[in-house]
DNA sequence: ATGAAGGTTCTAGCCGCTATAGGGTCAAGC
DNA sequence: GCTTGACCCTATAGCGGCTAGAACCTTCAT
């Protein structure tokens, strides 16, 4: 017999805020199986698993749109795996591109930080560098 | 004699969109020196320099709030340089922290990408890994 | 029956823009 | 002087992924 839990219990079980769960619902990612007469959302283990899935995927930096696609694919055992691969692959490319940008930024900020030994803005090489 | 330019000319000169310049104005970063009778914004070299400053600072990933602080400091020759340093330093720390996160993400995504040789979702290790 | 804890919807805000609508202004050519 | 077309104006809404708040309703233990 499956137990039904409220949004607060689901939130606790998945370390996700209740508002966020409702937001995911509005984005079409996860819905309650039913509601109480008073309108409280009720969930089962299936939704808990789904939320854990979402959480993991979000930790990989995937957009909610990508997560939604993955959930759709996961629901269909016969779906071709290629689409899953390409979502992951594209994310990897985005991450690598962002890494490059950030490494460049780090170098630049590090250089800037080194170069200022002044007391006042008048002699500050950082301000000078930004003003060129 | 200083020449006055319109927002479009300023936009071209600084490679910033006119809408963005107006947005910066609403955020208190840069204002026109005056307006035409018809209400057109007019700028001088000073504003052009200010926009170039903003652009450079934004390329370092600084928030508009930080840029605003830097502009304020840059305006005062006698301001102590320490505040400038700390804005840069904190940004460097943020960048380094983000770099760590992204490197972790890259490893994880790379691992995921390697591990799936399946045809369908039923055997897909990626989906499995996300579902645990 | 009551009160606390938790639930509901709706709206607005965050950042840094971008897009759209519906208008007004400017300078040049006729 | 008039028209044209490029440019400008304000105001509003949207993006993503939440978060916060108001005003109200439900549930459950006592």
C-alpha cells in the first residue's frame, strides 16, 4: 500500500523547498497524484523519486527545460538513448566554455589585484586600468 | 569645445546598446548631461569614458552594484584604495569558487558521458545514475 | 472547540538586460 | 514649408529559477 505525503513532507524528504516544488509543478516537471478535499497536494514515492532525479540533474547545471526532456525520456524505456547523450554532451560543452571564460577572468582579476599598492584612488592602478 | 552626442552615437562608440545605456541610467550608473528640447538625451566624452569603464568592469564579471561603487570611488581622487582592492578581491574569490564548482561539474558530466553505450533508455547508465 | 502548524493562491521581486508597442523628434532633401 | 526616414522617447512585459509576502484555508492534536 502506497503512502501519500503532503508537500511539506516531500520537501523534507528531498531537501527542496515547498515553494520550489510548486514552481516545478507550474513548469510541468512534477505534479501531485491527487489532492485532499481541502485542496492539499498529495504525493507518492514516484514523485519523490522524480524530485530526486530533478535535484541531481539540476546539480549538473542542467536547465529545467533539459531536466524536463530527460524526465520525458526516462519515462519511456524504449526511447533512444542518443537524446540523453546529447543533452549531457551539450551541457559538458557549455560547462567547458564557461570554464575557459572563468579561467581568463581569474587571470585578469589576479593581475589586477597584484598591481595596486597605492593608498588613494588617485594612484590606483586598478581604477587606471579600468579607465584605460 | 565639447561635442554632444545622442544615445545612438554613444551606443556605437562604446559598443553598448541604447536600451542598455538607458537601463544603466535607471540603475544610477550614467546620466546624460542634458537633453534636447524634444527630450533626446545628450552625452559628452565624460559619459563615454564612464561607459567604457562600466564595460570593462562588467567583463570582469562585476555586478552593477559593484560597478556603481567603483565609479563612485573613481570619482573621488582621495578615496582610499582599499575599497577598490576589496571589491576586486571578493570578485576573485567568487570566480575561484565558481571555478571549483564548474571543474567538479565537468568531471561529473565527463564521467556520465563516457559511461553510456546503450541504445535505449532502459539500459542507459545516465538515466540510471540520475535516478540512483 | 481551539490553536498551532502547515497548506492554498496570487502577486511581486531579484539580476541584467531584451523586446515590443505606440508614439514623438530631428535633419536633410525637395 | 513639408515630407521622409532614421532616430529617439516612455512604458510595460518577459527571460530563468527561484524567493518573499499577503491574505486566507485545512488539518490534526489537545
